[in-house]
């Protein structure tokens, strides 16, 4: 679902994408299936990053320049969450981040409260828009585009959100209304079950 959000928001397939905390490579694979060819993942776990093409082993640090990156993506990046948002802001690089665990490493945050964590992340990058992915668990996505690129219309975003549902008989207004109802049911819960 993250790849679909990226595609709807950043349709330029030539973008150089850095997948932070890429893990097993599922996000990279989904982005490549969507037509993005310039995707590199970075991860601190050698079992995922060592010896794999289009992978880099190491920690992502927001203070390092992002000279050859057009877009940062991160699906449940744990300790890298605040780093990704700060890097996007500092380098004025677009990002799509789906936070999960409350594990700050670049900033100070002392509570174990999901709503407070999301508020803290929004303070780091107030220009980011919060969207919801149609998944259970931690589904809030923070999307930042400093370039001022046009956003998908409500109807286009709703159709993306309804992908997988039979929405062919709905007009745009109905698609927006149905997507809103589904989003409400998938609103992030205080406890996340998919770490």
C-alpha cells in the first residue's frame, strides 16, 4: 500500500528513492513493480543489507547530505523515523513515512503514547500531511513535499484508497464518502500490532 501512495503522490518514475530501514526489501520490491527503477534501501541489520544489490548497510543519519536522493520512503522505520523527517526538512527532500514503534533516536521523546508520538513527529515537520493507508495497525502516513507539487484530488485519492474494493459503480462524491468511512474505521489505534 505504501507504493500506491508514493505512486499517487510522486508519479515521476525517474525519482531516485532511498528506502530507509528497508528490512527484507518489500517496499523496494513494491516500488520497482510500480515502475520506479532508482530505488536503494539502507538498513542497519546485516542480515538484510549485506551483499544485496541496491542495498546499503549502515545507519541513516539526518545530518548527512542527501545529494542524490529525490524521495525518502520509510515503512515502520523504528529508530529512523525522526531521522527521516529531519533529513527531509533539512535537505528539502520529499518523504513518505509510516511510523510505527515509539523509538526516537535523533530527538528526545519520553512517553510511550502513540498519539503523543505522532504529535511529536508532526512538530518535527509541520508541513507534512497525515494520510491513512488501508491497512490494520499503524497506518498513519506522513507525506511531505517541499516542491509544492500538486496533490491528488480527493476523488483520485479516494479511488486509490478504495483499490481492491469494487468501487466501479461509485461516482467521485460517493467514492470520497466511502473512503472516509473506511479511513475512520482504520484510524491508527494506540497500540500497534504489526512491528
